[in-house]
C-alpha cells in the first residue's frame, strides 16, 4: 500500500540546488550536498582558528591546538564519509533496531564510565584519539529507528494509539538517560524531530496534539524544576539585569553581534573572543562570525544551512514519491534535525532562545558532532545516489523493451 504524506511545496529554486533524480541526469550523486558540506567545513576551520587561539594559548601554550584538532576531525570525517558512502540504505533499515540498541548501550555506559566537563557527564574517552559524545550518536541512530518503524508499522501509527506511542516510549527511555547526564538540549531536538516525522507519517491530529502538549509540558517542567536551567531562562529574558552573572555569556555574545554591524570588523579582529565570550569556538562560534563578518557573514552561513535543509526535505519528498519510504522519512528526519539545531544554536547566541549546548552543524569545534553530521550528509548523498540509479535502471529497461518491440515488429 502506498504511503501518502503531506507534500512540502517550495518556490522555484536554482537547478544546482534541486538536482532532480531522473535518468536524464548522468551524474550518480548530488554535487550540491558535497559543495555545501565542504563550504561549511572550510568556514568552520577558519572560524575555529580565529576564535580558539586565545583560550588555546592559555590552556595549552599552543595557540593552534584546537584548530589542529579540528583539522584532524575534518580528515577523519572525510575518511568516514568515503567508507559509509558504500553502505546501501537497506543496511541502515535492516539494522535500525541494532543501531538503537547501540545508542542505548552508549548512553548507559557514559553514565558509569564517562567523564565530566562543566558538570555534565556526556563523553566517552578514546585515549589519544578523541572523546565521543554518546548523545550525538543517539540522535542519528534513533532517527534511523523511527524512520524504519514508520515503514513497518505505519498502519498502527495511523489507526491506533498504541502504534503512535511505541516510538514515544523509546524516546522516553532515551530522554531519561539523557536527562541523567544532564542534556536537555538533545532531548528537545529529538522530541521536535520525532513529532515532525510522526506528523508527516499521517498520525491522527488529536493524538499528535495531545502528545505534543504533554512533551512540551514535560520539557517546561524539567526547566522549571532545575535551578540552573531556570536561571538560564530568566537570564535570557533580561540578560542585562545581571550582565556579570547569569546573563554574562549572552551579553558578551550580543556585544559581539553589535560590534559586527553589517560588514564586520574583519577576520581575526574580534574582541569578544579574547576570553570575554566563553565557548567562543564551540556553542558561540556564530557570535564570532557575526563580529568579524557582520550581518553579511551570518546571512551567508545561514543561506548555506538553509540550502542543505531544503535539499534534504526535497530529497525526502522525491523518495516518498518513488516509494522509497524509509529513505524518504530518514531524509525528512535529517532535514528537520539540522534546521532545528541550527535555529537553536544561532537563536541562543542572538538571545532568541535560552542558552543551550548545541553545536552549529559542521562549523563548531567538536569531533562527535562533526562526525555524526557528516554521516547525516553521507546518508543524504547515498539516498540521492540510489534514487538516480533506480531512475536510470527504469529508463534503461524502458529503452530495452522498446528496442525489442521494434525489432519484433520488423521481423
């Protein structure tokens, strides 16, 4: 039975942005994804170099410490991308439950064997290599599982309360493990993406609205009942009320944006990165971009991110139209995830949202985030590749039948 989902309509877009998966296109992969991802890699490398030197000099005595590690992460990401591009989407679908089990295992292990940074126990250490953030792995694997579930159990999702609640129960288990770290930001991203996928799958509106309300109430309660989270909210509402206390990070970020104005102060000329702005090379790298490149720089980076998200959503729509349902839902999940995480990262640094520890995809310093986001891009490229192959094979089959028919007629 064909799956019907709400169509996502977009205005007319450039051809390079929307390379259709047709037999007329002899290219076997979408170059747009590669170009956009590499552009973000380069921007991230330059900005990590610019924003991290002061803190790297103080912490390690080597101003190039973080940029060197960031460059090594990019190399690792490229190697991983080359390897995982060979993995068919059927493998992702077949082993989706195993991936979910691995995510649960990592979240349990990090609670006992992880090490703490700034009071949060989120990282598993690989000595001499890097730290793995279990929550980043959990996001990708959980979205893979939900996409597979929506294909296998779509009738249940549409017709029964139990079908809808099954992935919510799995999400609740992951959320419990994440809140123990604590990591509310990842919970919010996973919740929004999951509800978006269930909505696109055609879940009943009253059940969808009911669980959305319960989920939002739970998140609000988690914020209100934890003093440091509530302090972030009150600090976000009026950061200038306590600019050297709970509003310090946001006020420094806002000053960075203010100094940037339209064209910025120029690369390397940020003042806030001189250890006035905490986490300048990670969560608040966009504030440094705003200070050094101004509104133009922010607009350019966000345009690239929007292009990636639009391409992911368009790819999901095409996949569903061609009855590649797992691939379509997975592409939708990646698009929703990237858009929401980007919005929260930029919004937090600009004072639109409360401060949350979410990285800027493919730009912020951090090995786990970069690798997982790279895998997400690789999955999109692989989905597009398989759709192109399918279209080419269908066209070739049609041509073969036509030739046979014409040959038979002449004989």
